[in-house]
C-alpha cells in the first residue's frame, strides 16, 4: 500500500512539474525516470526488497496461523469440565454431584414420614 501511495505521489509531482515547465522539461523528466527504472542497480535493489518483503510476509503469515491455532484450541478447551486447557484434569476440582435441589423450581425436596 505504501508503494502505491509513493508511486502515485511521485507520478503526480512529475506530472505537475512537467506541465509547468512545458513539454521539453516533461520529456526530460520522463526520460530520467525511465533511465532510473532501467538501471541494473535499481532493478537489483528492487528485487532484493521484494524478496525480503516476501520472506517477511511468509514468516508473519506462519506466526499468525500458529497463534490462531493456539487461540482456537484454547477457546475449544474453555468449556470442558475438569480441564484447565492443558488436557489434564484439574487436581483441586471436586467431582460434580447431584444435590437435593430441584433445577426447575429451586426448592429442596423433602419427604415427611
């Protein structure tokens, strides 16, 4: 995205300067830009920059995928009973037992003899 913005700004500046200076100056600017673009040193540098950016993008993509995988696994493990997210039962968690409280009414069932 930065490259596009810089390219557009450079193009606009060149166009304005060329238009103000007249056709001859504009043609000189265009020729200078072409010779710069065709320069082997500039082409080599551009290739190296593109290669570095590509490698960096791949590394970031791999790291993001690994973090996303860890996050999905952590979210999936949140709702499991007796599981602290590490796949091992929690040592301090007592087993769940049924109480005498009715889940629907909230009252305790008692029987009188």
